[in-house]
C-alpha cells in the first residue's frame, strides 16, 4: 500500500510507503492502519480509510488520495508534494483504543483536515 494523503486545500500532508505507518513529510510517524481503521501512533481510533478517502469519527472527509472514488466533495487541485524527510523510528505504538462505530458517510470536509487530525 502506497498513498499520499491530501487535505481539503490539496496540500500533501502525509503518506504511507508499503508499510502500515503514516508519516508526515518531515518524517515523523503519526498514525497507522489496522484494516480499514486509522489510529494515531498513541493508539487512538481516529477514523476510517475507504475508497481512497480518510474519514473522521463523524464520517466527514479528512484526506483524499489519487485513488479517491465515490460521492463526496470535489477534491481540489493537488499541490506539489514536499520532499520527504528521513523517517524517524517508531518507538512503540500505543495500546489500541476501542474502535468506534462507523457513522453515515458525509460528503462534507472535516474541520480536522490537516496535520491536526493525528493529534486529537
């Protein structure tokens, strides 16, 4: 799995390269996937990844990828990706918190679209 995650303005915020860890472009590990669930490095359940979209706990769109499909807001034009910094090591992932129930899918953008999504 290899994706770049873009916010509501088309800014490349984070990426995943053939492993389960999500990194900011500066190289900081901030999250990971567990099946379709997105978790912070601390283990907090943040939302879901489906159809090329990352959604928050209320079903709103946080990020899109180049493979985003389905109904939703029109993705903006993508900005140029920043240069990737050296990946910082993942010390340990926090204990995984319970996964929330999926809400209905929303077609609107989340107020958490950006780096702040990973720090809630």
